[in-house]
C-alpha cells in the first residue's frame, strides 16, 4: 500500500473560482494563469478546470506546447516571453501569444523573419522594476514592433507590485495605473493590468483582459481570507497518524530536540515531511487538524514526517485522519504560520504525493 498522504484536487472548485474572477470583471476577457504546473494542481487539470477561460497564461514554452497536444485551441500567452532566437519558430508553430519585455526579445523577433504572424503583448515597467520597458522607452519599442511584418496585433500589459495594499507608501496601485495609462495613451490595442488582487480589490482597473492566478486555486493574494472573497480551495492535503508516543515534562521531540514538553503530552507522527512539500521552516504551533480537532505541530519538520500534539484529541491512534490543509484549515493559514504564502505550498507539492481528483 502507498503512504497515506493524499492531495485532492477539486476541478469544480477551479471552475467556480474562474467564474468568480470573471464575474468581478464582466466586460473583460480572462487569461487563466497555469504556470508552475497550474500552481501544482496539474496542467491538464488546470486546462479542464479553466475551460471557460478565453486563454491560458504561463511561462514555460514546453508546457504551452503540451497544452496544444492536450487539445487546447484557444489562445495561450507566454507571460515572460521567449528566451532564445530558436524559440520564435515555436511561437508560430504553436500559435502562441508572447510578452515582449526587453530589447533582446525585440531584436530576436526583428531578426526571426517568421512566415506566420503572431500576437505580442508589450510590457510596461510601471514601477515594479522586474520586467518591462520603462515609460521613456515604451513608445519606441511599440514602433519597432509595429514595423515587424510578422507581428499581427500588439496588446499592452503591466504588473502591479502592491495590488493587495492599495495605500502602499512606496508604490500605490493608482500610481502604476496612471503610468500605464500615460504610456499607452492613444495607442490602439487591448490592455491587461489586473492580476488576482486587482480583480478582487480594484475591479475598475480590469481593462480588456484580466490575468487571475492564485485566486483561481482558492487561495488569497492578501487583504482578506479566501473564504471572505468567496473562493473555494482547489487543493487539500490529508494524511494519517503513523505512530504515537506518550512523553512527560522534559522530554524532547524530533531533530535538534527543538521542542521540549512542559507537561505530559501525547505526540503523533504524521506521514508528511518537507520531501512531500510541507514547509521545512514551519515552526511549532503551525496548525493541523487530527480527527476533526484543531491542534498544532511540534518540533522540526523532517524529510518524511512531522510530529503533532495529540493531547487535545479524544482518542488518538495510529490511523487517525490528519488535515494538513483543506476543509477547516485554509492553506493560507498554514502558510502564514510558516512565514510564507499559499502559492509556495501549492507549487511545492512533491511528485511522490498521491493525487486524487474530484469534480
């Protein structure tokens, strides 16, 4: 028998979350973001869950080609664009839209001499200072794209640094919106600004396309809980107790003896560790549910196991059911306790974890 560690992926939740994203911006089309293997949920599952999207967005060229093999016939957008000159042929072959964010990509596209036209999305660096042309160079880049015979349509895109924090003193959302509107003023073409946080908190910035990511998987980009936004968790992670120890005050648990009991306790060993994707840096106190009772992790996370406090559980035993995240325990709550974000936990799910799919 395999280990009793199972991740459940809820396809209906993916559909529901996409519907919510679209309802927040009813005049906009939607790129459903499926990068990083659909945030750990599986590319093929993401494709089915987001069948109602107008397009799929990702960064991996091989995954884009795989989507075509799986039968996705609507648009696909490469959110980081391409990386080598040889990639340009694949853009045409697989009918891919591409972001253009730097001088090097512009030059490769100019030299490619493609026989098939492609659609491009010119990225503005509106203040995040990762990818994109600065406002001062943006229009020159646009004119160069317009001169390339293989470029069919040019769209305009930017990315927000602080959409979940609209009053950020360094770079508020509205300042990035202002810069984008100024840079694209009078330029013909579709526009895309809104990520998940923007869609949920600033729907007026939706423009022609939205690009929801984390919200599609039932986690929150911040500001409120996923439940408060009406999102449904698409991934849950469950295991079982595989060992029980009764300890007394002064006994230590796990590597480094990092946790020392101050009173008699019952300790449970859970079949899940950092090799499965559970965050190694999660501290004692990180919440976990055992047989429906919310309790806490104690000691250090090891490769294959974590240890939890079973003292509050009425009849703990080997085989007791454990929720690591899922119903009653949002992934964001676990992530917050571990000092990270739900994105990382989803994307970190290890290949050795069994996956069960529900609709």
